[in-house]
């Protein structure tokens, strides 16, 4: 089977609504394709645009922090993306914030690594860290509560 034929099959798969395709040809060639799609989100900071090629081109933008108010005094900072939570900028550094740390709007609270990109999560409020709800190195989902700020 020629490379151009394989490339055409890949392009056709990308344009189709099929989720998975497996083919076996008389010459012994076997092809298995999975169509992976990702939801677009917004980028918090302004890093350079990154294009990742899989079965389709993927432009990832990470949404801004979703913050829910709890009562009058506590606010929850939630994860704007799926990734790995890091409480410090490097393994041998100290944490960005600890319980009781006073934070100002725009101050970095943590980093979430998503697709090999380090995304700084900034505070939307002035206040004090009341509780850290995840552990360093823990996987987080979109919308998972990270911090309580009073």
C-alpha cells in the first residue's frame, strides 16, 4: 500500500463522523485509526499558540478560572482545565501558597500542566487561603475545586 493511499484514508477519517476504523488489505497491511476530538477552551495567559497534530489539528485554549462564591466570605477557585496540579514552580521550590497565605488578585496560586504546557492559575480575589483542596501532583478535572479563599 502506498503512503498517498494511507494519507487519503487518514484525511477521509478526519472529515467523517466515525470514531474508530480498522482495515486489513490483501497485501497484509493493517490500519487502525481513532478520531480524537477535544473541546475548545480559552487560554488564561497569552503563551504562543500551539498546534498539535494527531488525527486532526487541535487548537487548545484554556478557559478562565471559574470561581463560585460560597456564602459571603468564602470563594472557591476551580480548575479551568484537565491536567496535573502543581503547588510549586519546581520540585525543589516552596509552594506558591499555603493555608493562611494572604493573596492579591492576579497572584499565582498554582500551576496546572496540560499537554506539556504549564498554565499558571491566578487568584481572582484579594483574600487569604482558607483551604487547599488538592495535593501536589494530583490529576484534576475541569471544574474541580482547588482552593477556598476567605
